[in-house]
C-alpha cells in the first residue's frame, strides 16, 4: 500500500468530521428544507455524497477484479483536487438525488458514516494490492487511479462541507420567508 494512502485516509477522516460538524448546525426539523428555490437541502446534499461515494467504491471494486488497463501518461493528467474542493466552479450533479433517499437527519448521518466504513473496509481488503494501476475516467476531472478516486471522495466532501455551511447560513432566511 503506498505511503500516500495514509495521507488519503487522514484526509477522508478529516473531511467527514468537518462535514458532520457542519451538519450538526442544521436543526432536525429543517433537515429537508431547501434554503431557496433550486438549492439543495442538507438531506439532499448528504444523499448526494452517499450516492457518489457508493458509486466510486462499486466501480473500484469492479475494476480491480480485472487486469489493469494501460492508460497513457497524457490521459493520467487531470484537474487538481484543490479545484474540486473549491466552489469556484459550480457543477450540476450528473446523478439526480432520489427522493426515497431522503430521511431523518440522524438516520441519514448514520448511513453516511456506514458508507464511509464500507470505503475504508474496501481499502483494508485491498491493502496488499497496488490500486494505482487501476484507472477510470471522471466526467469532469479526467482519468484518475483508484487512490486518486479515494482522494476525490475526501475532496468532494470538503467541497460539500462548504455548501453545508452555506445551507446553514441561508436556512434562517428561508424559514423567515416561509413564516411571512
């Protein structure tokens, strides 16, 4: 297992801790409230995070069961993860949030922690393999290897932690306008 994996695991832990801390600021009764038209609620944001992380781990699991495919050096060049973490460039998710995924706050946060536990279990199960050989394309970033995909999970969560903080800041305004 590459030394960089320790750094990735640390980033994943730190990212989730910060997201959960930001989510704590959303009252349970406001969990499914959209702060304004067209903006995600905290529940939708967490559902999105779970969908993406599950999809990455499922793909990593499928890819590693076959011999690695050669990917040219040119194709391995990708956008830096710092850009993922920033919210300078807004993107619409290619994966719509399914309404049945939206649940109560504590249930969803427990499920999010469970998704992360599965990701960590995958990394533990594959500890003896070099997952850097296994690559596939991200729709906006370029081709990433499995370790870069794990870093993407952490960076994606950092990005959405910023969005969770925006939701927290905007919710009082949304609640006020509903009460008028």
